[in-house]
C-alpha cells in the first residue's frame, strides 16, 4: 500500500506517518499545500503542491489535520488538485468493533476505541486513547481529541470538536461545529456552534467552529 499525506504543515502529520508505518504502508509523498509553512522534520518525501505528478494523483491520500474546518478545506483542495481516492488510516493498535461502520477518509489513531454499533461518517478523526461509546452516531469531519470519551448512544454532528479528555454523557448530542473544551464534562446537549467548558459544561460563547473555521453544510459532497 502506498499513499500520500496532503497538507502536512502540522506536527500532527507525524502521527499519521507513524500509523502508516505500523500498517506497513509506504508514504510516497508528503504534500505541502501552503507555501512557506514549516513541515515536521520527521516527514519523508516532502513535495510542494505544484510538484505533484500524475503518479501521485493516482494514489490514495489522507489529510492529517486536527481542526475540522481546516481538514475540510484541505480535502477540497486535494480534490481540486486532482486526488480522488481517500485513504482510511486505522491504527493497528486501535480497537474497532466489527459491528461499527466507518466512512472513508477516517483517521483512527493509536489506542482509540470505537465500540459496537457505532455509525461514523467521512473524514473524521479520533486521537490517541479516545473512546466512542456503543451505538453513537459520528457525523462527517468530527474530531475527537486524545483521551476524550463518549458514553453510549451519543451524537456528534458535523465538524464537532471534543478537546483533550472531554467526557460526553450517554445519549447527549454535540451540535454541528460545536467545541467541547479540554476536560469538560457534558451532561446536556450542546447547541450548534457553542463553545462549552467546565464540569458540568457551560456555554462560554458561540462561534463558527474550532479555530474560527467551521465545516459548511453539505461539505461531505466535495
């Protein structure tokens, strides 16, 4: 298996590289899509977006960005450049239930758990040691931070972001482009675009999404 990492001006790209190596996959190229941005020194075969040739365009690609809105924009950029096949990076140390369904382009990092009956969309990311409870629904472009935990039958809407160590109680919904702060304990539904912090979590303010960039409705069709 050979793949391309696209949009690698982020230290998180090294996590995707490590997962690819544990899977025994070759990273044929790491594409810097933003000129004059720093790239982690561990990355091999770094090329500028203008240097991408037809051989690379035939390979599956993955976008190792934690911010849902930026990941969405980078995937759109990869498609515009001519990439067509999305790679799904599922770390071999992760535990994924056989009854779970996971859409294309997902990055499931080391030690993550995806429980029974989970239905997950496209281009979502679950970081190290995080856990998704049984029969939860995960929409496109969701990000689950390291060590975050959801109970059973939760719902994470498009572009939602769970910070490090966040806890979502069973049957709770987190709205589109909402942000749950690090260590927050969420026991009630979070409205779309809300930023919540604390234990129990409270709304701090509202915004377009994590990092000030949201995932627009219909983005899965890009």
